[in-house]
């Protein structure tokens, strides 16, 4: 029999590994999450689309209302080496709207 504290530690480690593999270390909550109920594309699908367009490590993600496309987009900061890119994915169609070097935000 495995002691309870040991199985809890193993479960915690497996949960952490699964989270890192599936979400690149990003917490499940994200900026704009309250808009998700109006999106046709899920965060997970949008992340996969973004990473296909720009391989790397997701360092930030958000769902926001922004001009272009349907007006609702997922925005991912993806680090590739020393460079960070912003990849925007339309939350209604899954189309890549932006894939460019991250610049200074006006806000």
C-alpha cells in the first residue's frame, strides 16, 4: 500500500507535468477569460494554431476585443530564442490575424 502523502505527491507532480506540457506553463486563467463564452474557437485550439504559425514557448495569452477579423481575438506572446512574437488568432474563425515581432504596447 502506498502511503497517502506519497500518492498525493505523485498526483501533484503528474498534474504539474500535464499542465506544463499542455499549457507551456501558463495558468489556466487568462486575461479576457470572461469573453470565452462568445468565442467559437477554444483557448486550447487557438494556442495550437498560434504555435503552428510561430513555434516557440507561449509566455502570455489573452482574449480581447480588437479591430480586425471578427473583433474578438486570442493574443499570444511566443518566445523563440531571444525574440518574442505576438500571434493573434481570430476567436470566431481560427484565422491567424497577426504574426509579428512583439512591439511596445500603447497601453
